[in-house]
C-alpha cells in the first residue's frame, strides 16, 4: 500500500496529514508521487497515520503511478532520438516529468541512457584518437557511431519487450544517476 492509500484509508486530506505530521504539503505530494520518505519525515508520517515505521518503509510508494504503457513509451522515446546526443536523455526525462512517472523503472531507463551517452562519447573520442595515431581508415569513427547507435537501439527494444512481458527491464544497472 502506498502513502496516498494509507492517507485515504484514514480519511485524511493532504492538508490534514500535513497538520497532523508537521510535514509540508509539498513534501507529502512528492512522497505520493514516488519519492521515498526518510528519517524524520518517515517517522512523523508513521506517527500521524498511527502505523509502524516499518510498515511505512515497506510500502511500495511508487507502484501506484506505474503505467507500464507509458513507461514503455518513455523507453521507446529514446530510440527515436538515439542519434542526437543528449536528446536521448532529455526527451524521456521530459515525458517522465510531465506525466509524473517517477519510479525505479523510469529512473533506470534514464540512467541507462546517461551511461550510454557517456560511454559512447568516450568511444568516439577514442576512435578519433586511434584513427590519427594508428593511421586507420577515416571512416572508423563513423562505423563506431553506427555500431553504438545499433547497440543502443537493441537495448531499448529488448527492454521494451521485457516491460511488456515481465513488467521489468531486461538490461538494468545496479545504480541510478539520480
């Protein structure tokens, strides 16, 4: 159960929960949108809702907002702009923000694209350096860019299929960039 459901179960508005807990309405809204409560905030909310702190920490605060069709669109939006540096991050991030899909899946999708962009930039720089220092073909950098784009497209498409079938990502990181 998530914070919104717990709050509604007690027949409280956000304003009433804010007054009872001493936590700002904006913080309550952020938590209901998927941000995890920490420390004092979690304790105050648990006290105000008259629940155990562990039960609040064990609630899945982000599943309420999981629209798997929209998560798949966020993932696939990177595919359409994968050849334009940084837009493959900005477009899904904008969709995530405006459609309020703040959850681990969308954060992983954005984190994968950030990592891909960093690694791709380094590989392109490396191929440019190798082209000059080893007198390799002048097309080596172009082929590296094409290969990197194809790899990213494969990752995006496999993850989209995995979201459809398993409601999770096939390729994921052990960390998030945000």
